[in-house]
C-alpha cells in the first residue's frame, strides 16, 4: 500500500493509501511516506485539508498548519 | 456618570449626605412646579465652601479641587408636600465615594435609586424609620441599587415595594429582606456576589406576575423560594426563575411555586434533584393559565441523580434541557395533547434502557439531542411528530448511544439539516418518516445496519452522507433528489458519499442522477465485498447518470476497489472496463480507483 496524491495545477483532488489501480486525467504522485505527499502539496502551493492519526493538516497556499483534534 | 439618583417624597428638613472627590456638585430636582417655590427649594452645603441654592431646578457648584474628599449635605425644604420629587445627585466627575447616608430620612415613598456609583460602598437606611406612620416606608415604586460597590443591603424596614433591581454589585454578598410586603413583582438580583443560601421565603404576597432572577452569583449555594399562589385574574404572563451559573447544590425545592414559572433555568449548578409542586399553574397570558404546564425548563450541566419524574406536567413546550447530567438515568413524561418544542436536549447523561417519549406529540425541534447516553437502548416516539428548522443549528442527534435493534422514526416527519446516528454498534435498522426538508449532514457509520437501508422518503437528502462500517448493510435505497453532495474533509470517510466498508452489493444510484456532485466530490464504495458483476453494473449506471447530467456529474472521484471484485468487460452482462474508460475520459474527467 502506498500513499497516492492526485492533483492538478489548481487543486489537490485526493490523497489516500491504496494498492488499487487509479485511472485519471490528473497528475498522480505516489510514495511510501505521507510526509512526501505533504511536502509536494507545500511545493505546489495549493490548498488542502487532511486528517491523519488525529492530526489535522491544513494547507493554505502551500503553508502547512497542524492541529491535534479529537475526531 | 450619574453619581446617584433617588426618587422619594421627603418631608421638610430631611438631610442626605455623601462624599465626593470630584470637581463639581450637581443636584437636579424635578418638582411639580418649576421653578419651585421658595419653600420647596433644597439647601446644599459643601464642607469648606460657602454655597447657596441658585434657583430653578438644577444646582451646580464647580471648581472644587480634584481628589480632595468633600462632604456634601443636602437638606430638603418643603418637598414632602409635593406629589412626587426626583433627585439626581452627582453627574460627570462627581466621583461619589463611601457611604450614602439616609439614616436621618423620615419618609421614603415612590422609588429609591442608587446607580452607576462604584465608589459607594454602603447605603445606610433608617432603622427604624423616624416617620410616624406605616406609610413612611411603603414604596409605591422600585428599590434600585445597580452598579455600586456596596457589600450588604438592609431592606428590612421596607414593608412594600414594586420591583427590586439590585444587580451588578460585585461586592454585594447578602441582603436583609423585608418581612412583609404586598406589591413585590420583579426581583432582579443577578451578577452580585451573594453567598450561601438566598432566603426569599419571607417575601409574602409576591404577585403572579413575578421574576426571581438571581443568576450569576457564583457563591450562591442554595435558594429558598417564597410561596407563589395561583394566578390572580388578569395577571400578565411569563413569570420566570433564573438561577443559572451559581453553585446551588443538593435538592432544589420548587414546590412553593404553585404559580409556576413559564421560564425556569438553573443550568450550571450542582443540583441533584428537583421537588415540584403537586399542582401548578403556568401563566401564559392575561387570564390564560395552563394547569400543570411548563415552558422553558433548563437544568443542563447539573448533577441530577436517577430518574427525574416530570409526570405531574401535562403541557410542555419550547425548550427542555437536561443535558450534561452524568448521573441522570431517566426522565418520565406524561404529557397530553400536542406539545411543540423548539429544543429537547438530554444528551451526555446516563439514560438507561428505553426513553419513552410517546406522550411528546408535536414538534420535537429544531434541536433534538439525546447523544452520548451509552446505556440508552431505545427511544419510543409518539405516533405524530415533526421536525422544524427553528433555531440556529437544527439537528437530530442520537449518536454514541447503545441503541439496539430497530429505531422506529417513521412517525417523525421533516427530518432536516443534520442527522447523526453514528456509533450505535447494536443498531440494526432505522425507519424514517417522510421529509421534504434539506438534509446536509447524514451520519450513520459504525452501527450494525442490516439488510436494506431505505432513505427513499428523504426527498431533499444532500450534502454529506456517511454510511460506512456497517458490515451487514447490503443495500441503500436513495431518494430521487436534486440536491448537491460535497466532501467535508480530505479523509475517505469524509467523502460526499462515504459508503465504504459495508456489505453492499448493487446499489441503484440512478435516483441521484438529477443531483450534483461538487467537483472532486468523492464517492467511496471500496471494501463492500461486491462481485465484479455488481461493480460493473454500478459503473455502467454511472455512465448513464453522467451522460444525462454531465455538469452535475463530472470530475467525480470514485473509489470502488479494496475487497470488491475487479471490474471486467463481461461479468453480469456489463462492460465495466468500457464504463471506466468513458468516465475517466476527457468528457467527464472522473478519477476511478478499483
């Protein structure tokens, strides 16, 4: 299972962990490590919100903020 | 700043004194004759200064040294013969400090008022009154002590008043109340620093049009309420008792209130039980009484223990709140007829077994919130209920309980806005009633929904649908809807349609063909143990939906993998691979993971 980031020039489409097949017209980035996906979102300067291990990661124009949550 | 205001009828020669560090003295009198006749004028003396009355209604003396304490003495002349007089003492910069000394006053009627004087630390009342008749201290108006620095108020010599406005006095720790009066109406005693038990039991004869507002006294540990009789004919409505945000402990005795308050709030205390009167009259309007009724009933954030028996009440409406009572195990209702609520909240308690709401017919809210009662196994609703959209956040919360088996909501119409039933791991079925109202959050995950979940009667279902982790759920019947579906976060379980980790087979999404999935909206169908034929058929249906509504159904992100069978070109007679090619092509721009 790898983390898979689907994105285009304007937005992050989705981020998920899978060993399935993905067909898409958008860009696909894969990594064993979710941090690599987060780093790419920063580099792309895009907006995204994702909760992982009770940590909420919020990206605004590529700037990452993290927040502990009780989800 | 107005230093002090008092209204009274005073007799000739009465003296009033106060201290000031301000630069001016300002005395305003309002007489029935203007300017007052010579014999009606007041005399003002300032220690160390030669003063004299300047005529007219307003006396001003300026140019006093700032910060130097001066004693001001005001001597009434013949004012007592006037029907009404009003004194305004102080004004901007007068800085009244210390004691207001009324101890030589012989008569006080109408209204007594001291306000906006944080430097006033005591008010001395005559004790006893020097007047010769009992009417010398029968106030036809109000006693007002607001925004002062007083620490105690002795009202024991008054035998009558209309309203008590004694609030926003941060140093006020106690009262000495009158022993007898006949006109008491509104008692505004909030935002003081009252300590211990507030004994109001000596206040006999309180009108049916009453309030007791003693909230936000954090040192107040108890209250003894006076007896309030049945309604007096023509009485204006809506009596209230507000004792919230104090530290009231133990049992609260409401039994003296036969004239029961329409509004009753004791939230944020440590109350363990409530004693109700055996017979109550809720006064809702002039000549309008509901026997054994109650309007606002708020005992949230207390420590109610065991079952709260409210069976004496036959009519309730508006708001009932008992949320956040961790030892409350049950509530007994026995209402009659239709009772319309805007808000019912008994969440975060310890409701145990079945909650019988069968006598609560009519509107349940607005807000209906029973969440986080882990020992609550069932709810019995009335045969006629309705949800409204009233309130700032209408919702139906029954999540994180122990609901077991079938929850029959089929007699509740117009479910709307937010429906949370998640984390009921023994809940196998929910039966819904019809609704044409918009639903924007619909969460039924981590339950044990079994077989088919019928949502077809919810014709404005939209927003975010999370029905996952129901391992025995085999089908969902969607309504025909034109609403918009959207993600609420990046997690797969925050998908617009989060339907993964169930046991779904073929699900007919075609009733949603008139709806809109927002761009990058996700449909999560992975890990449902679908057969390849079922996956193929769903994919072919999606092509049909996207073809009929390309604007509403482009740029969708679909997950249909995991434990599901792989799509192929033949299973079930459907070509799933061709469908994927069509959906992920340049026309519809889907992203599909399988």
